[in-house]
C-alpha cells in the first residue's frame, strides 16, 4: 500500500501494519584506549618528580646486598663494601645490562669529574652511570631543594620490558565533537597518563627495560588515527590515516583527502564507471572498483551485477547525494570501521532508474554505499546497515541473493526468482489491474512492477523494526519519488512498487488475487495519497476495490467483525492496532459508494490532498458533517451485521 506520508514506511495489505523506521546507531565516539596506552611521553631531566619515584622504585641490589639507609641519593653497595656517602654515584652498568638503543634514546649525557655539577643537584635529574673501565668518584652530597612534587606516579610492579603494542578495535563514534579549523595535539606530560612510572628515580642505577620498536611511531600514528577519525566522521576536509600491513602494527601514514571536491570526485568517478559497467554488461569493469578481500561481499556484488543486467532498464544512473557525514556514519558497520582503520565512509547514493515501457518518470531508490580507502584509492567495501535506513534500501529486486528472471506483459513487469515460472502471477496481476481500472480508470500509469523473489531479506527490509509482524503480511505497496524521500525536502511522486512476502506465494489463488488487487489499488491512488489521508480511507478504499465483485452475507460480516465496537472512525494511531479496522474501513467506503456514488468515494479520497480534516472533506464532497458521516456508518454496519 502507499504511504499517506511521503517519508513514512510502506503500507501493507489487509493483514499488515506499517513499519515505523527505528532510531539511528551511532558509532561510539570514544577512541580506542589501547592506542594511547602505549605512547611514551617525551622524557626530560626535570620532568619526572623525584619524591614520587624515590618513594616507590627500589634500587637494584646484588644477592648479598644490605638495604641502603633512607637517604636522598642512596649509593649502590656490594656485600663487603663500606657504606658510601649519601650522594655516591653507583658503579657503571655493563654493556649487556642496557641495550644500545635504550642508552642512546633514554640515558642522559655522561658527566666527567671536570664537569661542573648542577646548581643544587636537582634530585629529579637521573644520574648516568660511567663507562665500564672508568668508575666515577663519588660526588659531594648536595642539599635537595625544596620542591612541591605533583601527585605520586605509580610505577609498574616490575621493571620488565614492555610488550610490543597491539592493535585494537575502534568502536564507532556516536556524537563526534565539532571539528575545528585547526588541531592541537597534546601528549601526556611525563608522570601522567598510562605511561607513568617508566623512568627510574634519580640516583638509582636501575636496569632500564628495552624500548619497544618504533614506540615513537605508535605515538604519532595513534594520535593521528584518533584525530583523523573525528575529522572524517565530522565532515572535515582532510585527514592523516594510520595504515597497517595485514592488520598488524602501523606501517605508515597516508594523507587521505576526504573533501567533497577531492574524495567526492573520486567517488563520483567510481559511480560513473559502475553505471557504464551495467550498460556495457562488463563484469570486470563492475568488479574493478570493488574491494574483493571480503569473499562474501565480492560474491554478492557479482550476483547484484547479474541481476542488474537482467532488469529491463530504459534508464539507470548511480548518483552521489550530499548528506551530513555524521548522519551517514550511523550506517557504518563496525567491522568495516576496524578493517579500514577509520579510512572508510558511508556515501548516500541515489539509484535513479526507469523501467522500459512501465515508468513514465525516473524513480529514485536509496543505496548506502560504504567506501574504503585501500591501495591509494577509494573502493566499494560494503553496504551500510542499521536502523532508520531510508525506505527501499537493500530492498530492490536486484538486491536478491539469488538469480532473478523477468516475466512481463504490457502493463506488468514481475521480477521472480529464476526457478519460478511467474506466469500464473502475471495472469492474476492483469486481472487485478482490470478491477482497479474499473474504479479509477485514470490519474495514474496503470502499470506496475512486482517483486516476488524467494529471498526473504528483500521483503523483511521494510519491517526492520517489527520483524515479528512479517509473517502476518502478504504484500506491501511502496511509494517512490523522483528523489529519495528521506534525503530531499522536495518530493515528487513517481510510482508505487509492489513487494510480495515469499512465504505467501503459495497461498490459494483467490487469496493471492485479493492481495494483488488490494496492492494495485494503493498504486492507483498513490498520486493522490498525502500526509493527511486517514488510514481508514487508504485501507478501506483498497479493500473496497478488492471486495467489489464479491457477494457477502450478514453471517460472514458478523464473523469478520466479531465483537468490534463501531463508535467513531479510528485514528491513524489506532488503526493498525486492531486488524478488524480493515473491515470497518471497508464498510465505511462501501457505504459512501452505495449512498453517494463511486465517483464521490474517489473524490472523497482525493479531497485530503487539499484539506486535513474529515469534517472539512465530508462537508465539501458529501455535504454532511463528520458526526453525520459517523452516524451513517454506524447504521450501515448494524444493518450489514443483520
């Protein structure tokens, strides 16, 4: 059935209810802590607080060593040594004790006896051991200056080499912070953050752990990765992305321009090649812009191409549609965010098409295309998903996971699974169109596209929020416009597509015939269905057309209505909560047609394009008030019940 409201979900037949579009998923905006947890801050001689480290880090001892007294700079002692003065410089470490990279990167310059001592012998300055062949004489103890140390830093429980940093998953951000025109990157100060406690306290000859390879690269790449994620999801101009080889440690940094005039042009070029590939029926050209590292996605893309070239298109274009980056980020699958390390985005694509001999104007359907940056270019990496997707996304006949075939007549194009004949369905469709034309001969194309494939996902897409109701719905009529309704403020009606529930395709012939006629009635009234058309009018009119040739006695009507109380016409919110409202709406429309004429019923339906109230339309078209209309309806139902 067609939707009264252009942006609402499609309307189903007499056994369905409309599916409301659920709220968006937003990725988690918290950057992965594992990346920043391995970044070591720059070490300066005056950066590490003396008090905190001397209180927490024990000095290295030999097996027979006696603990040194609590002094400001304790000396190193041997089993038979006489205690040295408090400020004695410890003996040098052997080359095997300190790896060369660490000595070069983290040990302060060596001091000789001729070197002038620092003014006050700042206890925060680490004492460098002398060369192995030249022990240094003890330095004269200096009084420690009075300093107010910051909060104590908790050192690690043991001074073991740090494990190499491991890559971590990046959850999707939900509400990215506004992107500023400039960026200021601040690394944690020494003694703060997750890397606190790596530096030994002053005066202790501690064996430093070996430095992880390229830890400084990790710091740079981690910070750039987090910032680029915010830039990309927040609609920034360009970003630096950390790239990895085979999912391991970062191997480099790539500057990815994501501006519309740069990244957008690359995406446009991909979409143009995609259009040309379908027209030329070139699978190689189609797959050239697909990331084939995901075998399952590559297989779906090949099937989609095979289905597209079977469709009788008179026109087909893939067009990028400008949408806010934060809005599109809600449809980004988390696994693709991790796979491309944030160098990925969801692009709103309008699939503009026209079926040959069927559509009088181009029809716009949505595609949420995921583009990832790989090997220096943008490629198609997947499909967006989640709640609150635009109507029709992943619900088109070419989205079927299996092969399709086309059966058609002058007024009907039926897309069925390749194993189905489809001829019986085509004959019933022609009968349904004839019945609709008897009530509404003009005002619409009089032609329709039916999707009746066995892939249940195509039908279920329209019931994303209420999957439990899918089994109650035989078919739906989906209105489409010249632009995607959710992406445009100006929507011009184009056509209505009918989608069948594959589980209902084996229903009795009479039931299938009723369903087809009901949905075709929605298609016929689609151009005059507006946001103010009441549900009881929309569904009641479709039931009136479907039941028009039948003869129904009082017993059948009583059984159908059951104990439904007829008082006032149901509101839109109430209508689908009670399936028997379909029968009540049908009887209201039949009463109008029998009392005022069938043309008046059509005019009553069309009146809601100009007016929003039942009372106003009833007065203009029927010459009665709403209260009078409801009284006539109650009397008519009571008579039909017998």
